[in-house]
C-alpha cells in the first residue's frame, strides 16, 4: 500500500509529528457494535483484562441501545464501549478495528483462543516499526489489532 507520499515501502517519509499534537479534539473512547453484549463483555475482560466501569441503556438516535464501557486501567486512558442495538439481529463484523498493545502477544493469543476468539492470519513482524502484530477476531468476528512493542511507548518518545 502506498503511503501518503506515494511510496510503496514504509511510511518513513512522513514528516515527524510530536506525540499529543491534535487540533481541538482528542480520541477518548471507541464503541464497537456487538450482538451478544454479555458474551462479548466477558471475552474482552478475559482476553484483554479490561475492567467494566459502567453499564447503560438509553435511546440513541431513535433506537434503544445497551452498552458496557471499560476503563483503560490508567488515568486519562482511552475507554472501550461495547454497544448493542435492541432492534438489531447482528452487527456487521469488520466495521471497526480496535487496537491494543501487550507485553506478551503469544499469551494474549492463547487467552483469545480459550475465550472463543481466533487469529485471522499468522503473526507478522514489522521490523521497520519495531513491532510484532496479530489480528485477533472476537467470537462475533470483530477485528482487534494486537501489537507487541520492542520498546515501551515511553522509551519511544
């Protein structure tokens, strides 16, 4: 895939950008539509160790929803919310990709398989970025990109 400069190799030609530089907005949560909310909540707790911070039901844009939100486990971290439309029979898998980092990719994959998930393709090593990556599908087919960094994020800054 060509990068935004038209090169096919890596994205190393992109201008450097400082961490934390945004316009007037910052991503703080991600919502993934699921069909079986309780089962998917259990999957994300078991595989990624997420902690439920609240559950909520309401009307959203004229449709009833239920959602379960998980905290990041550290102050200011991004939240993940699993959301279910009451009138939907099934979400469209592949509509989003949720990214996670881990210190032990193989252990994360084993937890995912034990909880009903699967790995879509072989683990990839991307030396140019200093990462190893796997795409873990939850039991409903949602894509989770799980990255093991060669160095902790703090060391990369």
